[in-house]
């Protein structure tokens, strides 16, 4: 249960932070966000703020923003729909209720014949469904509509729709989601550094030495720099550890820089077994930067390093061949979460930051249906100096979405086989 709760919290934080980026930039760009949902499924609670309806839904996985005029925002009302409308003091319709319980509410019962809530802002129909009582109304620009599931959102006039914003603002709105994920990663890695009490350095300088260890017996001291193992140069900590680990129970010569002097000494790394393999170990630990500036800096350097590794994996699909084992879906993330939860809060925060970098970069891949695909279409529009026809853009987006669904199914099945069947 602890793993399930942690998985839901981590996944929801990632998606909500991502969607909040879209929401914030859309508002700044003059685009109406009709709904900001946390979770999916039936509505649990809702409230309105800044023309947006915020909802918490019963399925606590992820969330979404519903921008006016976006491809997934269908605000059309079918002719013949029964509704209850309310008219304000200016004679404008300011509320249209087409929910299942609309007939039990106060207002004017109207069977809708035609509704244009985008351009003309008009609604017409028969009062009490009586053909002898035709009615025609103007609709307020900021009128509310209660949809069939009971969610109350604002109508979407043309001037506040996504496509009405400039290309530059649409690009910024699409990019804002991944950007927020990168910011979350930076803050997450900073928090990890503060929780750890410092940042391990990747330099070849030794921070501390275990008492009575191989290194201590050989006379190696804190602040020494091991610049070479045998004939292999070790300019950083990773290369130093790698050179020592490959020499369990084998005599090696290390070259040490101590101040202005350079010394050499011989030692034999102790063999340590892990997962059935032997690794060399001499009992040295990296230098730790405990300064506040170092901890803040780690947020940026760790995000950059993690992003570089992810880009290499993405690039390997084109250079080293496509493999589903390089990808993980919800099942793989859940499995990793179960391993991280037992390792403590610091590791959970690190895992969240790592996933946030992943989500940000993957969303920037130029596949229609992802933010990167949307940005690509925006750039094509900017180059053409005219909008892409809606029907063609819809087809491209549909193809991209279909590809993503198939990929997700394949990745999920591959994760199930990897972690639970094999």
C-alpha cells in the first residue's frame, strides 16, 4: 500500500506541475483555460478562480488542462438538447445548464435548436419544448455552461481560444509544461543536496579515508588526488572508482598528487562481492561540498547531467537500434517506486527529480500529440506565415496520438514481461 500511495503521489505531482506550466502561460497569453483537473474520472469537488474551473476527480492519477478551442475541447451543443438557462439584468444568458438534472433547477427551460457560443454568442430554441414558444437570446461573453457530468465551465468565445493567440504565445504555452518539469527537477535535486548535507564531488580528490582500510595502510591521506591507476589516468571520481573496481585482489600502482609533490605507491584493492561479482575497494570516499552555494548549484548540474544521459538514450534509438527495454511505462515506474520507497525520503525526492527530467525531455520529442509535436506544428505555421488547415492538423495529431497509444501498450506489456513474468 505504501508503494501504491507513493506512486500515485509522485505521478500526480509530475503531471500537475507539468499541466500548471501550460495553465500559467496560457493565462498570461490571453488563452482561456476552461478547466484544470487533478485526476481523471467523475468529478469529486470543484471551484472557480480566474475564469477557470478547478476540479479534483476520483481517479488520482495525473491531471489535465482544458484550453478553449484546443483539439480536445468540444463545446458544441447538440440540437434538441434540453437545458435550463438563466438571464441576467442586461437580458443576456449568463448560465446554460445541460446537465442531467437541469430540469429540476430554476430558470427558463429551453430545448436548444441552435447555439453559437464561439462567434455570434447566441442561443435559440423552444421554451418548455413547445414549438409555439420559440426564443432567441444573446449570450454573455463570460457565460457559464454546466455540462452533462455537472462540471461548470466558462464558454469559449473565439477571442480567448488557443488558436487566436499569436504563434509565439502558443509556442511558449506548449513549452511551459516541460519547462516546469525542468524547474521541478532543479528544485528536487537541490533538496536532495540539502537532505544529504552536501554534494559529493566528482573530482579525483579524496575527502575521507576509512580507518584501517587498504588506502589508510598505504599512507594515502585526505585531500590527496589520485591522478593515475597503473597507466590509466583518473581525472575524476568516476574514472578513479572504475579503475579500482576492476582490480580486486590485484596489485596496482597509484600516482598521487599531494600539494606540489607527486608520489607513487603500491596497494592491493580488497575484493568485495556484490550481485555475484567481485569489485576492488580501497576505502576512500569522495570530497563533499557542504556549502549552500554548492547545494544550490547541484540542482542545476544534476539536472543537466541527468538530461544528457536521457538524451544519449533517446539518441541510441537512431544509432544503436530501437529497443523497448530502453523505455519504461507506468508499470516500470511503479516497480522502480517500490524499490526507492524502502530507501528513504531522500531517494524518493531524487527519483521524483529524475522522472521530472524524463517527462520534460520526452514531451519535447517532436511527435504529434506531445508538446514537442505541437511546437513543431507551431514553427511550421510561423515559417509558412499562415495557419495549418485544421483538418490536416487534426489528422497529423490523430496519427501521432495513435502511435503514442500503441507505443504505450507495447512498453507496458514489455514491462509486465520483464518484471512479473520472466
